[in-house]
């Protein structure tokens, strides 16, 4: 995707061929800053501190983190340490484990002197595969948007509500929930996005609004609790969100607040779709509410907020009383019964084990 007309991915190899560069998402939307990762610790910190975020991009960064570790020390001990270090960075996104398992499986049987080169090649494949998957998700989701537009007058707009950031900043390119929107916009379909601010880190306000603006997609920022009101008044044609982990039965875990949007959509008859790449499916789990670990982050993300002041500086301010206790659950789980369908790289299916298995019957994980 483009930033001021220049094409970017969210993560790439530096010109020297071994270091890794990322877009520091903690600096958006007020500054576009890239950062260089040179060590395993750099990659782990980028994930933990959310310089990179979004399940697919977390997986891609972890893959490159393994490559950086092998560049420094390709021993068995280093391989195990890198795996454990990166796996512990964030507990909810299943893509992290998927990427690390694949990297470890690829590297474990190789000699130390071939591991580094193979690790970089494997990380590149993870990134390229993510781009292809997200583009395909966009193609299948485009059909849903086109079908809604076909029920309207030619000039009428399709209004989509999304939550958090599931655009290209959350992946290597294209995005998941936003990929169909980009495809629709590029195809000339009038589309408008209601962008939830997504407290407490405001990924909608700082990331989704920024990238939609860069691509020229009409959008409006709203507070998180406005979605139900808009649905009641017929101003939302469909919801599309992403997911950090999807169970084999179709439960979806996404940024905190997604469940409430699904409840409002169900009450008002608005279709609620979830876009996901297949590495996000956790075939080992059935009950998302019971079994998906929910990350709890620092309460300061709730009691403080950062923004740009009138003089152009960016600062953090307190928005709660001093020493106010705060709980910061990062994700919630939307039961499959509230999901109209899952948009995957292989098509749109019901949010059920049967629906997913029909699309991914050749996936070895389905039978495990």
C-alpha cells in the first residue's frame, strides 16, 4: 500500500540483507517513522511494545526475529531460546505460534552453518504468503460489498463499520477486514467506513483512519459506543472486523469491544462478518470464551492518553484520577452464533466447524 504515494510493506529486509525494518506504529498518525531491528531482543520488543501489531504482522515479525537470532548464533540453544522468547511476547494471537512452529520445524534439522540463510528465506516466504492471503481475502469480501451495492442506486454508498485496525498495518500488506474495502474502492464502488476509535490504544483513530486516508477511502471516525446507534438508524450496511484467533467452531477473538458490536448487529439485523487468514484458525480449540487466553495489558493504557498538542508536540496526559485502578483486557470473544460469515482466502463460509473444514479439509491441522 502507499504512504504519500510511495509503496510500503509493514516489514522488510534492510538494504544490507540481514537487518529488518518496520514501520513504528506507536508513532502514527502524527509521525511516519521506520525502525531497524538487528537482534532477537529488538524483534521481541517491537512485538511487546506494539511497534508492530495485528496477528499476521506479529507472526511475520516473529519469523524475522528467528532469522535475526540465527544470524547472531545458529546453535540449537539459540534456536530454542529464540522460540521461547518470541512465543512469550503476546499470548492471544495464534499467528505468533504458527509462524514460530513453522520456523522451528524448518530450522531444527539443518546444520548450524545453513540455518541463517534458510531462516531468512523462510521469513520472506511467511511475508509473501501473507500478502497473497490478504489479497485473496479482499477478493472474496469484495463480492459481499458488491452484492449490497447491487441492491442500491448506482450512486448510493455502502457503509461499512469496522473495529480496531485490521488493515495493511496489521498485516504485511492489504490487510484482512480492510482488504475488501480497498478492493471495492479501487473497483469504483462507493464505499464509506465508520471507524471505531477503539479504546484504549485508539488503533482505529490512529491507524485505520490514517491508512484509509492515505488510500483515499472516505471514512468517519466515531466513538466506540456510537456503532449501535448508527445500526439502529440504518446507517450501517455491514460490519467487517478482523480476528487474532478463531476456534475450529467459529468463535472469534478480536480487540476488546468487538463482541458488543456483534450483539448490536445481531439485534438490528446488520450482517457481521469477520475476515481472517487461515493461520489465524486454532484447530485445537472449540470454546473461545473458555479456552482463548486473553491478554491483560498495563492499566496505564486506560488511565492515560497520548496526542498532539497545539504546538505540534506529542505528549501523554492523565485522563483519570491519580492512582485510579484500571483493568485493561485487550481482547474479547464473539461467539460463532453472532457471526454472519467468515471471509477467508479460500472463500466465505459459515462460522462453524463444518464451514471451516469444507474450505480447509486439506489442512493437516483440521484433523489434529
